[in-house]
C-alpha cells in the first residue's frame, strides 16, 4: 500500500468518524447504521481506484 493510499484512507476514516459522531450526537441511529454499512465499500474504492471523494452521507 502506498503512502498516498494510506493518507486517503486516514482522511476517509476521519470523515466517517466525524459523521458518525454527529449522528450519535443527533440521535440518528439510522444514519449511524448507514455509515457503518457504507464504510467498507468506500475504503475498498480508495484502495482499488484511488477515489478521493467517497465521503459519508
């Protein structure tokens, strides 16, 4: 794995973590469930295509 991919994965993680924290703070369990379901696919896109914008809901 290249440093660029690692950086993109870290950014993706940070964005999803922030979105998850907002969902928890707002009592949005439905959104949290969706974020959890979407994250693996978004991470896979970063690793396989270099997609830099698989942002959370």
